[in-house]
C-alpha cells in the first residue's frame, strides 16, 4: 500500500539482498573496489580526512588574524605595501609551522591506532582474508566467532550455537540466541533473530553472515551521535582549555587597554590598530594546541617503541597521573601457560573418566576457548568417542559454568564444567571410583569443599565436572542444569612470572599501588601473592562486595589488595569507587567481561591478543602483556605531561610579562614600543624556538611520582614570573631612553632583542626542578633556544633587520643585555625554587 516502508533486510527474502552467488566465494576484488567507492568506509562516525589546505584555512578562522590582515590591507591601500607584505608572509609562515607540525603528529598517531584496529575475516574471491573493519561493504561475506565484535549489520547465512550480546542496541543484558533459519516479521532489531548488528559482540558459537548495511546506514549508525559521543574531556584537556581561555581574556583586556592608550595620545589610528592586533596575535597562546598535540604524539611514538599503542592521546596524561593500577592475575602475575596438573574423582583418585568428560565439554563447546579449555585440549588428544552436540549453554559470569548436551546412540548426556562452588551447589549425587553413584550428603559436600580448598591453597586453579543423563526428547541444556551428578575435579597450574614481583615493587616506588581483581578464589590468589612476595593488606570477595554500600566499599579500598571472585559489574564498581575516592585508576584487562571496567577506568589498558570488545574499550593496547611495559608507560606519561607543562609555564610567564610591559610602555612612550611587523617577527621566532619542547628530557625524580595537571601551580608561576620579567623590560626601557638616546628605532630594536632573548632562554631554567646546569636539555631545544636568541641579536645587522625597521645597537647595549639576561635568569631560578619548595610543603 502507498506509504508503507520497504521491508528491512532481515525481513527480506535472502535472494533480494546484495551479495555474490554463490555465497561461498564472496565478492571479487573488482566488485569490492567498485562498491567501496559507492558506499565509503564502514565507520559510523566516518569523516573524510581534512586535506592540508583545509587545515590551513581553518587556522585563518581566528578572528584576530583575519582582522589583522584586513587592517594591514588598509595600510597597503594607504601606501604602506611593504608592511602588508611582511605581515602576510609572517602569518603564513606561522600557520604553516603550526599546521605541518600538528599534521605530522596526527598522522603518526593515526598510524599507531590503525596498527591495533579491529579486523574482520572476509571471504573474497573464494578465500578468507583479514581486512580492516572499515573496508567492509554491503555484499561481503564475513566469518564470526566468539569474542568478535560484529563489524556491520548482517543477515545470517549459517549459524552454530550463536549467542550475541546486543545490549548496546536493545538494553537487554542477556545473550540472545541467533538462528539463520529464523524468520522476522517485526521491523524491530531486537526481534531479528536471523540478523546480527554492528557493535554487538559474539559471546559464543560461530556464523557466516552477509553484510547488508555499513557505516551510518547501520542500526548503530542511526544512533551513533548518542552512543558514540565524544568522551567527556578529562582534567588535562579541561585544564589546557581553561588556561587558553584565561590567557585569551587577559590578552583582550590588555590589548584594548593599549589601543585605548594609543588613541588617547592621538597616535595614528590605523598604525595603533595594527599594532594592537599584532600584539594580540603575538600574546595569544596560539601554539598551545600544536605543542599539546605534538608532545602527546611524541609520547605515543615513544610508547609504541616500548610496544604500547595509544588509542586516545589524552590518556597519556591519565597514565602519568595514575596512582592505582587494577589488574587481573592470569597473564599479568602468572605466565598464562596453563597446564592440567591433576584430574581426580570425588574420592581424590586419578580418574580418566573425569578428564574424558572435561575433554568433551572443552572440545564441543563453541564459546570463547579459555586458557583452561586450551590446557585440557593440549593435555591429551582423545580419540573420537562418538558423542555429538545437541545443544549448549555458553559460559557467562553469573553462572560461571558451561554446559554441553551430547547424544550417542539415542542416549543423551549433559556435561557441565565450571566453578566448584556452583557445580557442588547443583549436584545431588556423585560418582564413585567403581562407577556407581550415591547421594551427595552434607558429609560428602564438606569433604569435597575441603579438597577444593586444599588444592587452591597449593596454588592450583580448580574446575569441577558434573553430568546428568537425559531423556531422548530433552534438548535444552540450560533447563537441564539441575540434579547433577558430581564427577570430579580438574586442577591446573599456572606458574608465576619471575619478573612480576620486581615490576610491582618498581610501580610501588613510582607511587602506583597495584590491586588484583580476579575471578579466581582467594586461596589461589593468595598463594600467587606469597610466591611473588606481594604484601596482602586485605581481601574482599565478590559476595562481600555485594553486601557493602558505596561508602563502605570506599572505606575498605585503602586496606584491600585483592578482590577475588568478582563479576564484571563488580570490577566496574571497584574502579568507580577508586575514582570517587580521588584516585586516578587504571585497569588492565583482556576479556569480554572486562569491557565495562575498561570504560569506567581513567585509563583502560588491554593487550593485542584480547577480545575485540576489550581492545575497542581500551585507551591503550599492550603488544606484550607485562607489568614492566606498564611501568615504562607510566614514566612516559609523566614525561609527556611534564613537557607540556614546561611550555605553558614559560609561555604564561613570558606572555603576561609582555602584556604588562606593553601596557606600561603605551602610557609614557610617544611612539609604538615595537612596530606591528616587529611584534609578529618576534612571535614567529619565539614559536620556532619552542618546537624542541616536545622532545626535551625530564629529570628522573620528576617522574618518580604521579603527575597531575596543576593549573594552580601554573597560575602562581604566571602571576610571579610574569611581572618579574616586566621589571627587566622596564629596566631595558629606562636604559634605552636614558643611556642610548631613546629614539624610536633604537628603542624598538633594543626591546626586540631583549624581549626575544629573555623569552627564549628562560625555558632553560623553567624546564627543570634542578639547578639548570645539573639538568641537560635535549639538543634540539637547547639549539633552537640559544640559536633564536642569537638570531635576535644578529638580525638588526642584516638586510632583514632593515626591512623590519631594526637598526644595529651600540656595543654597550649588548654588554648590558648579557648582564640583564643573566640577572633575569638568576632571579627566575631563585623564584622557581621558592615556588617548588612551597608546593612541596603544601603537598
């Protein structure tokens, strides 16, 4: 009927959907190329990369620059074409310097992100290949397995025991069973059992699916703005923006003051306007975004050399500020080289029957193969027993078990493997060594619980195995999980990492407390801690956590080292409690169950071998699962924050000092203290000197403790060192007027040289908490700072200086300049040490 919307892809006949025939061959490379041109990248937030020219144009959206160029054009119209040309050239050079540096940094970071980006198994030209998810197009045939994130909206072609978590779209927390043969009358994605949707995750099973919708055309794309909105800015990003706004307000106020003073003294209005605007451009921290991006990008590059890939740049600050690291036990404290040590029946006798049941469960279950499953399969390769799978109920973190319903010659058998506490609670009978069964009375339950606890105290990870004989009509594995017959235990060994103890000690020295969050029981975890000589100050179990209010949990955090038998939502709750208590908390995890905790943590860390959902949620991805790598990352994060802070401390003090000096000069000088072109040249050279800041070294003691963004310290330094630099400017003003004749060109040239020297050389003092001669700067920073200062001295003697209205100064001035700069830097060193000493006492 008219107006009826077309059927959705999960309602349409399979023949009507895009794709190749037969499905088994997939698209050809030529078809894929054509379709990619038509549909574009498979990214719900896809935005075309901005071309370089657009980035340059965006820099000119700054109203100060536009007004400056307009005012200089008016100047050219009145006959001063040279000033107009100089201003345009300097602005262009500044913009290019900013854009090129930032674009190079962004490209480097994008390349690192792509190196750990999600990939999909795609069938093309009859063969399977791994492709980046963004290259998928409608008509592609993809393979899905447990742990994958579904890469696009797909119609199922085949599915085997497929369970999908689609809470991202529907809010339903439990896995949904999917069936390729199901029909869907409703146009609601929640009822589309024959389809899977982008962003959902495969909990268990496997499937072959046809990609029907990609990018913004997916169900996720329709709500992408709300579901994948930009992460709220952290303290570092907010502090950077707040500092920029503070400097902008101060700049506008003082520039208006200078403009008003020049107008009051009846100076040429156009020249005064251009000067005021040039001053605004010179004093605004327009280089801050570039320094911020380049410094963080260099930090990301150095972390990549240590095999840590940064996905979110600002998380480098969080890593440097981190004072608590929560981590799982397996693979971090242990070697993740799990092996079967024992398989015993209820009487503690070695039992081939128990291992055979566990082997059937591990090999026939289609969920994510855990290290324990892999250890079972690797322990012994049993011959085909003739059992086939009818149904399964995959592992989840509430039930803590996996059940497989088997059939052979008309007999049906349910095999359940999982946490001993849960298996024992479901068992009403037990198998004895002779094959007979008996009731599970309280005495047996206590005896089995004691055996389980003894194995745990000896450091073994323990699983229990139970069975139940079923009738030929029973097909539901979940419903059959009752009245089980207990078969026995499997004990696994996972040796501790020999270097884990040292890494934890080093993290503690660096001010980072390590807390262990694990699904294992407390006996195993305490045994590992004893093996690694880790001091355990307190322990909480998941059951105990459920009995605590948020306030009570926060009160227990300082005295608790181990959190055992915790569920995913409990991990997230612990991280949230740590953050609420004022800690910067990191979390290291790699499983599907870790995604929520990775999202809650200040800095989420995963590994390259992790499940897709964990890697997607993480801020950083380790290519080696090792606490030593995390320790290196912590130090690099602190180094990066320290270098950004150097630029801000220097820029804030220099800029405020220049503002005050300009305002003071405007009140008594009969001419401009610097020509607009001289102000812009000064700013360009100053910007050039700061290119080395992101590469600078830091002192070891600076990164020995967590570093947080401290806007209060920056304000104190700015309000003290800014006026201090103005005192030396005013002394220079006096000397230029009284000792060197005081004409316009001499004054402008002298202040140009002095201003540039003090601005660029002060970084050599501010860059370290030590005395400057006890801390060696990076060669690039030292060379640029000293080189630009010398360039400022030499420019008045060159044709370039003549072009800018600068003239050579008397020799006595340079002797005075050396003395002035030396006393200024000594004064900054004295004040700096007093500020840091006061800060240390307060903290």
